[in-house]
């Protein structure tokens, strides 16, 4: 049994106990002394997402509020992952595979170029541009496509943006120069 199928009964039960107001989950039914009807449900996890704890048959599980919101709206678990376009409202959640979800991430804090898909090759003293391209079937791991070495990091960043367009990755990928 996959993890999503295992968690489905928990999400179904939690959906009965929660009501969403705007993007926030509030308790509609209090099943314990610590919970009050109308109280904001859950806490913010280390990853920055709201999670809610529920116990069924004496087995506790921590569930994500955005997946719960998807289930409450569509009546089923999403296939794969959920991508947050910019916040948790149902109109800003979309189904995605791992590669798509990762391509929509903001730059990592250890990024030294200031651009997505660009890093310094210290041995060559040049900026290296590359992009993750999904597998042809859309299933499984994609591959990292080398785009070239550049003297200027802006040229490397533009090469990344051209590759996003070439490979049709515009729905999920954040461009370095979106206005161009």
C-alpha cells in the first residue's frame, strides 16, 4: 500500500472536522479537550507548511493542510505532489510530479550566482549553465542538461531561460528574466 492510500482514511476523517476560511483551516468539530470549535487548526512545520495532527484508532498522523484542502475541494488525494503557485488557496495549488515541483522552487540560500540554473565552475573560472529536464515518459528521474560555459553569469542565466522555453517547462519553472 502506498503512503497516500494509507493516509486517505486520516484525511477523510480530518476533512469532516475542519472548515477552511480563506486559506486557513479551523476546527469545526472538537474531538478532544484541547481543541475548541473555531480554533485555528495545526501548526507551521519546519518546512514552512501548516500541518495538522489527528489520531485514528490510537494511531496519530501529521497531515498537511494543503493536501487536506485539495481533498475537501476535489474529493480525492492528488496524484503525486502539490505545487504551491504562490500560497495555499485552492486556486493556487496544482498537481505536479517531483521534477515540476522542484523547478518551481525559489533559489536556494547557498546560490552564489543569483540566478537559477547557473553556478561557478571554479576550475575553469567560468559560469556553468544547466537545467533539469524531465524524462521523456514523464515518469522517473529526468536528466541534467548541460547548456554551456559562459564568461558572464547573465549570459548563462539567459541560456537557462532559453532552455526553459525550448523544453516547454514554462508552466512550473521560474525564469531568471521573466519580462524578456
